[in-house]
């Protein structure tokens, strides 16, 4: 199994868990949000690794901008990544109260990760056919 395939398998698995948890009302919004984040990172890395691109930074915004250099990326993905980044506080030097995403925000994230999953699979198929 090639490295990009490992990222893809991981991303698909995280996506399945996040979508299933939302549909079944399991795990809670914080866990679903984090699982969506892991899925997004892994799916983006799958396409990057398949194209032998290894980003200098692991932020999803940076990875998406790197992808845009060599593949057509849906413009709405940039808005969704900015939205997800707006909820992150992991790099804060100050103590920040935990933010739990609302059900509506989780719905938005789930829609995004499903769209990203579909785009990723289509993108990887296009790369394989070249």
C-alpha cells in the first residue's frame, strides 16, 4: 500500500465515523468536530501525497492552498476551511473557554467533509487515469 492510500483510508474512516455519529446522535459535537477535522486533514494529505507534494505546514488552509497550485479546488472549500479554522483554539497562548459547536455548525461540517470525500475520490481517480 502506498503512502497516499494510507491517508485516504484514514480519511475515509474518519469521515464514516463523523457522518455515522451525526446521523445516530452519538459521540457529541466536540468529538464529531474533531473527527471531521481529522478526516479533512487526511483526505487533503491523500491528494497531496499522491502528487508527491508534502506541505510545509499541516493546517488545512495551507494544505488546500497547496492543492490549488496543481488541481482545481472548489471555491466553496476555502470558505468551509475558514469556517472550521474559526472554531479552533489549539494554538492559543491564553486559556480559552472550550467552544462546543452547535448542531447547525456540525451539519455544515458534515456537509463539507462529505463533499471533500467525494472530490478527493474523484481527484485521485483522475490522477490514476493519467
